[in-house]
C-alpha cells in the first residue's frame, strides 16, 4: 500500500493530526510490515543481482528473519509504551489501515470518538519514538507557604 492511501495520510493532509503523529504512525506501520516478512524458501537470487543492475543489499547485514524479529520487538515495545487502552486503535488504523469508522466498530467505541482516541495514541507513540519532548507532570500545588515567622518551627506537645 502506498503511503498516500493510508488513513493516516488522509488525516494528515486535512490537518487533523500533527506531522510528528503522522510520522510516528507511519514508523509503526513500517515495523508492522517488516515484522511479517518471512525467510526465503526457494533459490537465493541475491548473488545474481548486483548494485550495477539496480539492486542494493540492505546495509544492516541482517537476514530477513533477523530483520523481522527486530521489527517485532520494536513493535511490541511501541505498543507497550502506548498502553493496552490505545494500542488497539493504532493497530486498526496504522497497521491494518482501516478507516476511523471501521476501527470504532471493531473496537466497540462510540461513534465519532475514534479521532480523539487515535490522536491520543499517536501522541504517546511519538513521545515513545522521541519525536516529541517527554511529558512533564503538571504542578499540582504552588510552593508551600507558612504563616509563621522566619525560622519558626512548631513544637510537639510532650508525650505522657
């Protein structure tokens, strides 16, 4: 499938998801695709193909099987980082390239909630990939202030 045909590209072209979220989703889809590669079961034609003929070997030096295993590990880490609540939407839209309505039906979500769930999942995924800065916890309380004079320390009553 071409990148232009994916639901993520459609959402990105319409400005409904951020560029970092789009890149994170496409990276997840790449790992999904690579994780499904299988080893050769027939003749190895790599020796007959040379760079002069337009063929280039992958530069990582891994076999197809090793590349698939590495992609499965990256995929598992990414989905774990997003969490079980949001990873289903990523699998449906990014990996299986289903539209938002189909993903909502498959996951049992209310109508028109898929876009929000997908945006949250893609933001977490982009943070996992380092495309967005890490989340900073909100300041719950302002700096604690005291009504006592400078250097004042309350005492404890004597214990009986």
